[in-house]
C-alpha cells in the first residue's frame, strides 16, 4: 500500500494533491486524539485498618523476688547434747512438731529436785499454819505472850513465801525439761540442719540449728519507680484512667524465670509508704498461693500489676508502624483518597499491637498492607484489611 508521500507524487493534479494531504492530516489528528483519550492507569490498592478506641487495662510488669511469708530460725533455749534429729531435711512440718531432742537427764534431775523442794515447803507451811492457829487461840487466854504469837504468824508468812519460791523453781525446771524437745513454731518447710546427733549446743546460740519457712502462701516483693506511681495517681485524679475493677485488692499475674506463666494469681497486700533513696523506687508486696511449692525464696519473677483502665485507648497492628531515620514512630493513613504520614507517640506494646497515645484518632484509615508500594501524596484505592478492629484479649478486659 503506497504511503501518503508516494500518493502525493502519483497524483498529478494540484487540487487532488491538496485534497489528499488534507485527508492525511485529519487521519493523523484522529489517531492522536484517540491516544489522548485512552483509559488512565489503575490506582494502587492498599489494605487499611479502621482505627477505633476502646477501654484498655493499664498494667505494669515489674521485676520481683519471692520471699517466705514466715521464717523461724530454730535455736536451742537450753544447752546439752543433741540426741536425735527428728525430721528429714526439706520436709514440710507442722507447728509443734518435734525437730530435735536434747539429752533430758540433767533437766529431769533438776525437776525432781524442784519437786522435792516444793514438797518440803508444803510440809513446813502446814506445820507453820497449825502453830500459828494454835498460838492465836492461846494468846486470847494469855497462855502465851503476844510476842510468841507474832513470831508464829511471821513464820507462817515465811513458809508461804518459801512454797511460792519452790513452786516457781519447779515451773522453771519443768520448762527447761520441755525445752530439751525442740519443736517447730510454725508450719513450713525445713532447711538443712547445721548439727547432727552428738553435737553440743548452748542456750540461745547465734548459729541456728535449722530454719523453717512458710512457703504457702508466699510473698513476692517488687519495686515500682516513684515517678510511675506519681503519673498513675495524677492520671487517675484527672480522669484519664478509671480505677481497676477489683473487689478487694489488686490482682497480679506472675511470669517465671523460664518465661512461662504461673498458674495462680496473687493479691497486692502492701503498697510502700516510703521511697528508697538509692533507687528512687517504692516497694510493693503481693501474697501468692503456692500449693505445689513451685515458688522458692529468692526466685526471680516478673509481676504484672493492673493499675487502671483507659476508656478511649487506641491499639493498632504493629506491622502498620515504622521508624524514620531518627527512630521516631510513623504511620501512613489515607485521607480523602490520598496517602498522608503521621508521627506517632507509642505508650507500650500490648500483645502484637502498639498502644498509640498520640498521632491517631478513631476513624482514621491506617495502611497495613502495601506500605512499600505507595508514597506520601499518592492517590490510592482503599480496601478493608482482614485484621479485626479489636482484640479483647490484648486489652486485658
């Protein structure tokens, strides 16, 4: 097929050439107009998360140590030779259960002597009572002098005092004999024994024979920065936080050293009333059930304490938040079909979400998928993300 130039050469008439040239220009112009009205390129699709607010429990995780609720260091109250150890190290014992037996023979002899002294004092008192009664009658008929009667009454008083002294010594001897059997003062678990049968012990010695610790329930002591405590109290006073719904006392959950969650919750029993000058922290104490004996004194734990509830908290998926070159948190949102960047302030991580304190509001469309394919100011097509709007388990409610 001849081109437009070839056709112009073949046509000899000037009028024909003009008509043919005009027709070519019209055809070329039509082609260009068709190209200009071609369909525009499709918009980039992004998946968005519809931001909303909901109540969120405010909790703090703090390091702590387990401590025995009751501790009794077992020391002898009388001296002597240990005859028997009546427990196995590590046993759980009851209050009043015998732990050691000291040789009782010297103390039994002392008690026998005290019993004899009491018997003698009773006999002396009996004789004194008879004489005093008789002399009181004789003095009335002037059979004896008043001086003799007064002496008899004084002897009676001395006999009564001697009996009381002998009875006190008898009680002391009986107590010392009882002390030869050393009993557990509390329920608890025994530690290692520092003595064996045949060892000589002394009254109130500094070295404990063993220790009994009550471990069920057990204390968990942890510290909280005083600044955090002040902030929480201020937010509660301003109404930003609502008090946690606890009937009696705040509950805590524990995480063990291996990262597992402890099966039993504890109860906050003591909130420190002074600040440690060296650390700037306040000590808190919780009482935790320990029926299996899993928690031991000195064990490191993480305690999560629920401190209040924020009614309008915003939680967003962590995948939607990125960091700029300065490390500040940012996110992309869609406003009127265009991409905008927001600077965020993050309060903390809650599960797989970020708690956003500033930068987002309920109703914002947060881009969670397609972040790498768009730029700020670009027109995009919005699609709803498959992520759920809220995860109540993350909110701790």
